């Protein structure tokens, strides 16, 4: 089950992340056959144009990217919903409450628990096998756009994510594709390891008129 896979994945920092950045890996991904149908700049704008946001892989561990990405949203006044089936809430020390303690943000266990999935863009910070299952669920729910952090995808994941990307609303409603997928190494990112919310997020907010 997806929930079990997610729960297992959240107990480790992405093993692929930052350990696959050899020149051969970068070159193979850059020239991957899973090229975006939309320019990634356009995808970035579409992603940040959503009404709501969620983070799959949100973590209370400040050393993990699942925490850094989730905290980035909060620090930009975006009340993203954390998704983590293994924890009832995510602690954010950088945003203390009135008593000076870390803010505790309640989680949901899966994408299907989101209040309005068809109006929610989703950042994903999970290992590739889990990411694929998350994407399958996201397509079924009509999630409009996804942002795959470095280390969360391989060629198979990218290919699946981009199948039907940018198709008409009917195709999206039938679970055949996303409006936009932000992922990979080309298309304008200034980061060396691929599109990343921490690096490219503010640019995305600006293009969407939110910053």
C-alpha cells in the first residue's frame, strides 16, 4: 500500500539525493527521452499558480530536505499541508509559537486526505520507488502540478510523470496527466542538481505573481 511505502520511506534521508550527481548521471538525465512537453519555466509558473500546496515527505528532522522544503513554504507565507503517515504533526523550530516552542503543523496521511486535491500543487521529497506510487495516486486525484525534488526521480519516474503533461482539462480529469511537472536538469534551473524549490521557488512565485 502507498501509505506503508511512504511510512517506510520517511525513516531515511533520500539515499539517491546528492549521491547521484556524477557527470555521467547529470548528462544521462539532461538528455533523457523523458523531455518536458511544456517548458519548465512555464511549468514552474503553473505550479505556483495553484490555490493550495502540499509537501509529500515533510519531516520534523531539520537536516532532511523534507523539512527544509516544507519550512520554505511557511517562511514564504504559504500554508502548505504536510503529508506524512508516520507523524501526526511536523515541528518547525524556525517558526516558534507564542511560547517560544516550535510550531506544530498537523499532517495528513496521504494525498487522498487533502481537502481540495484538484486545486493543490504538490512538492514531492521521497525515493524514486515511492515517488512513482505518489504520482499514480496524484494523477487519479486530479492533482494539477507536481515538483520533483532532486533525488526523488529516475528515468522511469520522469517518463511516467510527464505522460500526458499539459493535455486538456478532460485528460487531467481522467487521471491521464498533470498540467505541469517541474523536474529534471534542463529548462532554466540555476541549481547544479536539478530543479529545486529552495533554489528556484522564489522565481516561481514571482512568475505566478505571488512575490
